[in-house]
């Protein structure tokens, strides 16, 4: 048996022999297309979700905003030559690829990143 969805909210509708089916979520009345043999095709894009947004190639990296919480490393800044920089690591790609290290120099505010692979 097919599944039918509420037009306004996208919630699944109960299976019914009535010609009109009331949505339990938003209360709207929907025509029972199962009686007509009409099929509805939908894709995952019809149902936005936080997880799908997170999987998009472009993400907002809010955790990069607070450099004062990053760890300190004995590494020379490539711009001003300071002997200490702050860093944090994020897994931006799939688990089988390297972690990306983000560096910040408190002296000159230089920011740069470096992908770290095992054996690096």
C-alpha cells in the first residue's frame, strides 16, 4: 500500500477508506488519493533537516570563532615568526581522510590551515 502525505505540512496521513483524510499534525483536510490510484513522488529535498544541512559541502564553522579556547603549539607563525600559535583540529571530510588543523597567531592574527594525514 502506498503512503500519502499532507499537502501543507508533509506529515504522513492515515490509511482510510474515506474520500477526505484529516492530518493529525496540522488538521488540514486532504483528498484521499489512494482511492484514485494516484501516486505521489517525493525526494529527500522536500523534507529539510539539520543533518542534511550539516552534510552540505559548505558549512559554517562556528567553533573557529573562539581562538582563545584553542590549544597552544610551539610552532613558528609563517607570517610574523612568533614562536607560539594556537590551533584546533576538525574532521571536515570523511573518516578515512586526514584531520584539518586550523592555526591562529595571536601576535599578527594570521589564520591558516593544514590537513594532517597519518604518517604526516
